[in-house]
C-alpha cells in the first residue's frame, strides 16, 4: 500500500485516507436526509471492504457488501426528496433488539471458527450496522441511536486493531450519529 503520510508513527495509506474522506461525506449527508448520501456510501464501502480484507477483518469486510446493497436500495427507496423519518413502535423496537442480540450470539463463534480476527466486536459491528442500515433505508429514526452505539464500539475496536485513522473517523461518526439522532427525531415528531 502506498503511504500518503505518517502521523505519530502511524502510516496512513492512500486507500485508508480515501475511505475516510468518502465515508465522512456520506455519513454527514445521511444526517440531512439527502438522497445523494447513497453514492458516497457505495464508494466508501468499496474502499473500506478492500482495506478490511487487508487486515483480515472478515465481518467488517463483508459488512461493506451490505452497505453497497443498502446504498443502491436507499437511492431508489428514498426518492428525489430524500428521507422522511418516522418512529418505530415499541413492539418493532423489541423485535429489532432481539434480532441483533440473537444473531450476534450466533455469529461471533462462527467467525471464530474460520479464524477471523476480533470476532465478538467485529460481529457486533457487522450486525448492528446491518440493522441500522436497514432502518436508515426504511427512514426510521431509530437508525441513529443504533449508529451511535455501533460507532462507539467500532472506535475502540479499530483502535485495538491498529487502524488509528479509521478509529478517529469512528469518533467523528459517533458525534455525527448524535447530530443525526437530533435531526431525524425533530423531523419524525412533526
């Protein structure tokens, strides 16, 4: 990989830098509900898929394929006017929570059996992101609280893997999730 710069003895490759920049643009646009968020998600997901394969983070790499599919679904699902957030009812919230926890308990040991790195946090990030992505495409406000938790876990996880630049990105994502949470809640309760 071509190193573009070094910061505090951490070498940032052109691949990681481009993945970070395109991700920031895509996630920020998502807080606004702009339809144009989706092409940025697709581009950043392809870049991050490549990067995570380099680090043997299999679940994180697989997640990028989900994001690409979600980006295509979101582009057609939101329509030209963008997102119109709604709130899930209590029953739907419980179903999504059970789906997350149940699938996490099943996936982590499966990843471990194939030799993946950091299976518990990686599988949580994968499954939490899948659920958050589905809720985002379906224009549900609850996407943002889930993104907040997933991004917080990812910040720690990627730092432990030595992906410092990506970890900093996830600190920013955690803050952006709070912004999206507020913006979408305001739109949903109108």
